[in-house]
């Protein structure tokens, strides 16, 4: 064999070979997953308490608090936890000291989200300052652990590229967010003002959207046996979106260029949603599982949000607040939460199964994925979720519906929690039973 | 000429198709078709495992000197998948649809992750160390298994 071959191989081995068997301990992702339903319950409680005032306009204190219980406590919580699990496997990124990192990220993210929500609700300055510190520490640990690894990846697949850009967008979001929080905490700086527009955009159209795109490239074909996303699409979609985000941030507010860039972003995201729905229609697996239903709701919500966003100009001016709120609900509770919820139903039982079969000697003792998390339970929770989501949307138009929406949302979250805990309990059960046999 | 990547990736797609057909037949409640399709699926997949375990992995190991590396992990995952074949076969034997579909769901996750790892890493490495002559030899040996 030629020397160059060996050198090349050594390089491949170094960057990817280690990932052949490198999953972190199961407690690393699970602490994040099990915390998520609690934040949904917290957000529902707040919604119930604030009532119709939470759905008046997006800068309302209770609304901002609920938004961040979702974007930080639910979306970022699952996404960071899932990435710590997936990066070693999918991208060959090794995370040093996974337990320590997981503890730091999880605790700081939880505390920071609650403090930020409290700050918004009661306008208490020290809470904004404390939240900023927690969130800087938590996300900081995540960036050091995951970001540094991502920078070192040698072979950049479409997924690792999209995920890397998503993590960069998270960095931008967090920096802007912390500046805004410091501003509210009393550390006033004049130049922070435009950040209030940039921050949510980078959070939703950057971090959340790019990450789901990168993950979809892998899991849509894998879970449903669909054809792959077209190669040109996977190569260009994420970088184009990221480029558009940067240009959009530099363009002047209220300018035509900015509208054009927004239309461009919307068009690419619409392309993603439609392609995914189309691929689903070509799937070779005929079985309709709950995860597929969640993904469909997610893609339809994304399409709905984009349509609303692009036609907002045609609707009467007085509707503006309602349109913005509906678009926010469609993106956060529809697009993002739905995809995440659906994915948990694949990831959690699989990880438990995987953990069980590698720790138990006798193969027969190991329950399969559907015994660990029965489809009927998942399906019930899906209907609760869908009811809560649609009622919440309707509540934007007819405000008394906010009460049933909050109750349904909490019920859906508790059902999710029950399903996840039950799956973990199956792990215990099987784990204890085995040595005795 | 085919590379190892191209040849082996085709085998993965072929097995995926057979898997989907077996599972679809079971979803439709067609026991006879499910039994037949499952037999085809497990036979073809077992054949692919054999091509790897008996021909390609040893060639890779002797070319690189790595016996405890990636190929060892892949062999272990083959064993795990064989466990799930057994679960599906039990489902057919006991006429237990849920047992079959639970095992097939688990197998699919396992199989797809395994295939990705092979396609994105192991086969690419194999293409590097088993080029030209060596590749032709490996592919010939695999085709010889079929006879
Ligand atoms: C370190 C973490 C974060 C901090 C400290 C933070 C802080 C803030 C603050 C202070 C505001 C109010 C802006 C204003 O004063 O007008 C805000 C708004 C907002 N943030 Fe965050 N945020 C964080 C993370 C995120 C993330 C990760 C997302 C999305 C994924 C997000 C989405 C939003 C949204 C949608 C709004 C509403 C803005 C509007 O409607 O105009 N935030 N954030």
C-alpha cells in the first residue's frame, strides 16, 4: 500500500473512526428530555394565569416569559441534549467529559430559563442579570464542548454543515439575547436597540430552523425509508439560509432589500417543507407511525407560518398583532415542538433498547422499542398535542379559548412525561429482572 | 468498475426494499406474503453480512492491520441485528403481529444507523485501502459466495 493511502486513512480514522462506538452515557441526553415536559407545564400554567392578556401582542411581559420558557426550556433544552447524543454518532465529534458538560448545560439552562421568565413577568432587574449569567455559563459550556468539536470535523457532510451553522446561529442569538437581557437588567447601552429585531430572527430562522433541517436530512429517509433529499438541496439549503440571514441583518430596516431577503428566506424554508412532505409521500414504509404524524404537523405548520408571514401585508393593519402571534405559535408550538416531540418517540425508546441490550447478557430479556414505549400511548399524546396546538391558534382569534388551550397543553405535556418516564421505568424493570433469571 | 462503496451500498438499498415489503405485508395483515417477504429479506441480509464478515472485513483488516477497530464494532452490530431477525421470526411463528412490528421497528433504527456508519466511514476507508487490484479481488470473492 502506498504511503499516502495510509496517511489519508489515518486522517479519516482520527476524525471519524472514533465515532464507531462512541455514544455518551444514557443519562446525558435523558436529563434534558425528561425536563422538557416540565417546562411545557410551566408555560401552560403561566398561560392559564395570564389568560387572554398573554395573546394580545408579542411584547407583553407574560408573552415574552412564555416564549422563553418554550424557546429555552423546551426547544433549546431538547436540541442541546439531542446534539450531545447525536454529534459523536452522526458527525464523529467527540465530547470530552460528557457528564460534566451535561450537568453544567442542563442546570444553567434550567435556572436561566426560569430566571429570565421571572424577569419578564415581574420586571425585576436582578433576575435579568442572574439569568444572563446562568445562560452565558450554560450555553458557554455547550459551545466549548460541541462547537469546538464541530470546528474540527474533517469530512463535512450536509448534516454536519447545517448543524454547525445552527450552532453558530445559536451563538448569535444568545449574544444578542444576553445584551437585551442586560439592557432590561439596567445595564443600558444605546447600540443594543436593533438587537431586539435580530435576536428572535436568528433564534427561530437560524438556530431552530437550521438544526431541524440538518436533522431532517438524516432522520426523514431513515425513519420512513423515503428517498434521500436531493443532493443539490442538501448541499445548498443551509448555507444559503445562513447567508440570507447575514445579509438580512445588515440590510436597513423597512428597506425593500430587506423584504426581498425575507421573501428569499421564506422561499427556501417553503422548499424544505414541501420537499419533506413530498418525500413522505414517497416513503416505502406504509405503516403510519406517530412520529410521522408529528412530522407532518410540523411541516404543515411551517408552511402555514410562511404563508401568513408573506401575506401579512395584504391583511388589514389592525390584524398585525394577531398575525405575528399566530406565526409565532405556528413556528414554536407547531413546527419546532411537533418535530421534537415526534423525534423523542424514536430516540428515547431506541436509546433505552440499545442501553438494555448492551448491559443485559440474555437477549430474550430485552423488550423491543414498542414494548418500551407502546404506540397507543404515543398516539394518545399526539391527539392531545394536536388539540392543544389548534386551540391555542384559535385563541388568538377568540381569546376565551386560551383557558382550554392552556389546560390541553399541560395535559399533553404530562402525557409526554408519563410516556417518557414509563419507558425509563421499563429500563429499570428489565434491568433488575435480568440478573435473577 | 464498481468500488466497494458502490457495490455494498447497493446491497443496503436492496435489503431496505425487502424490509419495507415484509413490514408492509404485515401491516396489511397478509401473513402469507409477510412470511415470504421476511424470508427473502433475512436471507439477503444474511448474505450481505456474510460478504462483509468473510470477505470484505478480513481484507480490510489485513490491509490496515486493524482487527479491533471499526470492523469489530460492525460485527457486533450484525449480531444485534440477528437478534432482531429472531424477534421478527418469533412474531411470525407465534402469529403475533405486534411482536413482529416491534422487532421490525427496532431493527430498522439499528440497521439504518449501522448502514450510515458503513457508508459514510467504513466503505470510504475501504475504498482507500482496497483500491484497484485488491478491490477487484474482493468483489470477485463476494460474487463467488453467491454461487
Ligand atoms: C441566552 C438566551 C436568551 C436571552 C437572554 C433572551 C432574551 C430576550 C429578551 C431580553 C427579549 C426581549 C427583547 C426586547 O427587549 O424587545 C427576547 C425576545 C425574544 N426572544 Fe429571546 N433570549 C434568549 C434566547 C432565545 C432563543 C434561543 C430564542 C429562539 C429560539 C429566542 C426567541 C425570542 C423571541 C421569539 C423573542 C420575541 C421578540 C419579539 O417578538 O420581537 N430567545 N429575548
